[in-house]
């Protein structure tokens, strides 16, 4: 699968993150530390999209990320994307399996 497809899956999952977690339990076989990492990356994507990568209070509240400070510019490193993609794939597979099991 191309990185573009993974990115689209990431966006879809983020848009429905809370709802899907409760209804489909798509993260049930993903480690807590990996869930925290996914949350941080989803929130960093939000910063890049909406604040030009500048940390806001909402980011700090949502992530408890102590590695950054308010108004600091952040970036997402390629190693973080490489770590995130398999997690997104796993969550997407879980979602598909949950939907298919409802048929």
C-alpha cells in the first residue's frame, strides 16, 4: 500500500477517532504507549494543519507532551511517520474486521 493510502486512512481514523474507539474498539490490540503515540501524532497533524506547526494549549491539553512548550514550532520526523504507519494500518484492519463482523 502506498504512503498516500496510509495518510488517507490516518485522516479518516482521526476524523472519527472517539466515536470509533467506543463503538468498534479499533485500538483494543494496540499497546497503551502506542495509542499515546498515535494521539500525539494526530494532534501534531492538527497543529501543522491549523497553526502552521506552532504548539497551542489545546495540543498540550490533549497530549500531555512535555517535550514541547507553548508557542514552540514542531515538526514530524520521518522516523515518527514510519512508526505511525503500521499502527494506523493495524487500526484500519481492526475497523474493517469490526464492520465485517456486524454483517
